[in-house]
C-alpha cells in the first residue's frame, strides 16, 4: 500500500484564520490511500502540545484496527490523541445503510456523509489513549437552523456534553455537535463551505480547550495559585448576585472546564458547589 499526499486547497484560508486562536501550527493533510479494496481519506490535524488528532474515514472490505465489527446501522472509527511520531491508521468499513458511499476526493463530499452520528467511548491501550467512536444512525437529530444560532453557547456545549471523558472527569461531545450541523439536510440544501466553516469553528474551540490539557498525565497543566485566589475573590465580590460557572470562567478568561478542574484539584470540591456553599454561608451569617 502506498500513500499519496493530497492537499485540500480550500482549507488553507480557513486554517490560517483559525490557527491564531491557539498557540502552534495547525497543519491539514488529506492522505489518499490506494490499495486493493481500499479507497478513502485520512483527515489529520497536527496540534500542540505535541498532539495529533487523527480522524479517519475509509471504505474497505477488509478493515484493520476496527475495535467493533460493523452491522446494518453501526460501525466504529477511532480518534487517536497521541504524541507526534506515533501513528495508527484506522480504516472505516463501508456501512450498510442509506448514508451514501465515500467515492470522491473532495472533503466536502466526505463531510456530507453522516458518519458522525455516534456516541463516544473511552478506550485505553498500552501505547496511548484512544477515544473510540461507535456510530449509530439513529443516535441524534437536531435542527440545522437552530444550531446556527448557538455560536455564543458552543463553548458551554463543548464543556458540558457527556460521553467523552478526559482523565475520567472532564466531559465533552464535540462529535455530537458537529453531526448536529450536518444531519437532516437534503443533499441539495447543503451549503458545504458554510458547513465546513461551522465545523472548523467548533473544532477551533475544542482544540483550544485541549491545549489546556496534559495528555501525558491525563490532567490539566498546573495553574498558578493566584488564579484560584482570584476566582474566590470574584465569587465573594458577587456573592449577592447570580453566579454561574460559565460567567465566572468568562470573568477569569479561562475555559469552564479549566475552572472546574481548578477547584476540584485544589479544593476537592466542584466550583458550583463552592459557589452554593459560599452563598449559604453568607445567608446564614447575614
């Protein structure tokens, strides 16, 4: 088998605009795989700190590294978060359903196939940590236009959806959100550049979040104790007001997930519970 690097030109401008949102380079390659019975693409994002996000979609009669065999409505693909230099190619079997076949070199055609209808399961092997996707065509349905209006809530969704577990504590489901954007749209109604831009926007927020995560030890990077003290100060200053985790995180200019991790690791209490206890203490003391 041989790999032919195939660059998707129209992604360049999008990636250049997104790369400024977080430190490091975001390189996009689309690898065309040609072999007997194998045709497909690998969408690869090289991230910092020294992480690779491998998202693979293939049609093949003899898939390899598939953790669960396909059936009439579900199949498995795999997302690998790992250090650079380690790489596993995962093939996606052609599903026996009505979602269409991947036959074009165009990424938008790849996007149009509703392979992202899925739930996420955490899997760990000896080499690195894998986040496996078990796809089911009936998993979720959402309205496209409604999701287009969720820009302000995207970060909240990314930090509060369930299914994807980072270190057993932080929960996300970015794939569910991405699928929500592209599902339930007839082929003629799909605006591919717009869809791709929205997906990139969500991924940018997601990857920005991952930059705060240390995959070597499966925990967030150590934070300065001044940040915790600042958070407590803000809570005390606004104790008589409505305080939300999202609002506090915005005030501190950090992600909600990082804020929750800050309190859990240093005070062994959730930030929400800390706020409620502080309000109760204030109420009792008068």
